[in-house]
C-alpha cells in the first residue's frame, strides 16, 4: 500500500516523472532566491513579477499557441520590463518603487488575462494560471533544469555581495560591491525562476515554491546558510507531497504543491525552534541545582 501511494505513480507515468524532476530542480534554486527576497524585505516583489510575466506569456500564446519557447521568451521580456520599469519610474517621478510595482502588477495581470481570453478557452486559461503536470514536456523540463543550474551558478558568485546588501548596504557600497549590478542580476534570476516554475505551477502559483519555503525556514535557523538549507528541504517535501496529492486526489498541480508548502509553513510557525509558537510560549521549568 505504501509503495503504491508513494512510488508507483512516478514509476508508471512519464509525465509525473518529468514534473517531479523539473520541480525538484526548482526546489533547489527558487527557495534561496526567496530567502534573499525575504531578507531584503521584498517578499511581495516575487508575486508582482509572477503576474508581470503574464502579458508576455499571453502574447507568446497568441502567436504560437501552447509553445513553451514562445511563451517563455514573451514572459521573460515582460518580466524584465516590469522589474526594470518599476525602478525607472520611481527614479523618474520620485515615487516609491513598491507603488510602481503595484501599478504595473495590476495592469499586467488584467492585460494578460484579457489577451488570453480573446483566443483561449477556459481550459487553456486555467492551465496557464494554475499549471498542469501535463504541461511539463521535454522542452519545459530542459528550461526548468537550465534555469535552476544558472541560478545556482550565479548565486555562487553573488552570495557575498547579496548578503552584504541585505545586512549592511552602506558597507557594501563603501567596499565597491557594485550592489546595483548584483541587484539587477538578482531580479533577472527571480524572473527566470518564476517563469520556469510557471510551467508546472502556473503564473498565479509559481511564486509559492519560492516564498513559502523561505518564510517557513526563518523558524528553523538564524543564519543565512541555515535558512537556505531549511528552505530547500521544505520545498523538496512540498514538491513531492504536492505531486502525490495532485495525482491521488485529482487536485490541480500548482495549488497542491503550494498548499503543501503552506502546511509546512504552518508546522514551522508552530514547532520551529526559532520564534516558533511552542518554543516561544512553552518554557520548560528549570531544574533545581
């Protein structure tokens, strides 16, 4: 019975194996980005960028149908335009960058849904917004694996500058860390990760695999390295359990994985040793000397 529940679906069905491999690759790459977004107080930026790619995906769909290449290129252009456009608007107008991001996010979401609705039916729209394991073909798998590989390579070089920017931006600027360049590269990685995750989780759910493990990880460690390890572990658990729940319970893939990540977050909030509810409010009596 246990074998049938846990292993048989991945052994028997090729589309589940592709989804598993792709999501496992993203589980190693996306959560570290979420940790840095959390540390830089930019947690909602990933959600904005996830919605920002939708017009580009819609444009690729209108031109080439459900082509991973066309939709990915369109989503990449749209995501980078939102990420860079928000900064440019805030500098040109003197306004706050988060306000520009909010405006671009709302416009992008409305425009993307409108474009898709002009040609696609409800099935295609649901698949693009919420994801489907059937959408992870070989092309999508290569994209997810390639994005994960690129992300980990860039983070290997950008780790120190990003950590400095998180905790002491003044010192980073004084030492010539080129924080602006690393910031733009970091946002580009976030766009790529969200775009790759959308192949299985959909554009509305893609950010869940990035942010929920990162937010849950803060209850397991106080160090950046520990946060990354914990977030990756939570993402791996969420991916495997979410895919199994999607198969056995006939749930949509993206929401299933995000729900499992949300469950892991709740467990972390309650049982985590770092500011978890149990460790914070339940104190063991000291032993008498």
